[in-house]
C-alpha cells in the first residue's frame, strides 16, 4: 500500500514538471536501500525518477556527491529537478545496461570495461580532498564489521559465539582496522561494482554514490575487482590491479611505492568489506525479505576465506569460519533454511 501511494505521489509530481506531456512509468531498478528508481518514457526520450522516502533517505547526499563527482570529470546522472520534501529527484538516464549485464553478454569486453572503470576511479581519487565527504573512520568501519556477528552469525546461521570466540573476533577486527586506517585516504564511492557501473558514452556511467566517504585508497578497488556479483580469476584480478597501481603512481595518487605492500592493503581492505557484505546480505534477507542476496553469499565467503588463508594474523578468523561451518555445514555456501 505504501509503495502504491508513493508511486501515485511520484506520478503527480512528474506531471507538474511536464504539464501536458504524456509519459509511461516503468521500474528502472531497486537497490539495497529504501530507494526505488523509475524510468519515465516520453515521445522524445527517457528520464529517471528516484523515489527516496524522506523518512528513510536524504536526497541531499546524492545531489552533493553528484556535483562533486561531475566536477571530477566522471559520468554521473544530472539532477534535473528535485522535491526534497517528498523525496523525489528527476535524473538524466544513463541507460539500462549495467556492467554486470554487459560482462555476462560479452565476457571478452572485460579488459576494456575495467580499464574504463579504473580510469574513472582515478579521476574521482585525484579530486579528493578532506572535509568534503564524511570520514570513513574507525567508528564507521567497526560498525560495518559488527554486522557480521549481529546478522550473519546470529540471524543467518542462528549460531551463538562463545566468550572466547567473541574475544578472538574483537582482536581480529582491531587488526583489520589498524591496516584500514593506516592507508592513504581518497574519495571512496563505497559500492563501485558491476551493478552500479553502466555501459554508456562516455563510459562508465556511475550510479549509487550517495554513501561516498573519504577513506582508504584500496576500498573501491576491492568493490570493483572482488565483486560480490561476478567472479574473475585471481591472476586476472592481479593483472588489473597492477595496471591500476601503475596508473595511480603515474598520476601521483597516494598509493604504496611497493606493489607487495599495496596488494596487502588491498587484501586487508577486502577482508573488512567481505565481512561487512556478509552481514548486509544477511540483513537484507532476514529483515527486508530480499532473499536474492543469499545466493551471492558463497562468492563473498570464498573471497574472505582465501584472504584469511594468506595472512597468519587472520588465522583466528579462519578458525572461527571453520567452526561455524562445522556447526552449520552450509555456512561456507551461504547457509539458508
């Protein structure tokens, strides 16, 4: 009922923007938040309307970051009209072909598409300066990590951690944060992956940036190359990462001078993100009824376990994951009931 009422309000608002013009509305996409997107089709083209209920979402973040990223020289939707009271934005349409769709249809295009994505990311990072976006600080990073015990372990696996396991998990979280917070900081999109990158001219079109922050330089690379929705061979990811690192150094971005150190930062940042994503996917499934995210858990868990195996300091986390898998045999493949 609430969705229907929102849709009626949205349609009425759109009619005030285009009096006398006819259009049809169709769903464009929905994301993991309360936002919904609709495509308005007119005789002479299409536009996108964001429906962001003001009780749950703040459109000003989207508007401000769209301006910031546009000034950096990347392709983001243009905000054409706004009604912050009702929570509506009218946006230019970047099309309907996501990177995920393009890569599924033409896997051979991956090198060029990821080259474009890296070039756009470097433009965003070069525009970075403190005080513009919220800090990706210890409080926020830890809040994200705690989604794992709260939602993945307790709700999804219905498991209870022992006192010793809780202590070990806290200690591992501290080690992860020490690495993350020591990394150089840049603008971070925070969900720079195949569902939020569009095949456009110029390429890529970038969506879903409203939660951008100022944080670790490797974060968006993890989102891009260790994508929760598409798997690439580790050798290929390593090649793409080296290409980014070489371009970043040439552009004088604050990346480690030694690639081995840079790769370690990338891996440890990935551990933070994968732990968070498992918690978020569990929350989406159990709180919000978005069961489709369960099928994406196995890949994220695989990323996490492989990284834990490579670093001795992450051994206690691997032992915990093993214990959870023994208690819930389907844990490593995204346990569902």
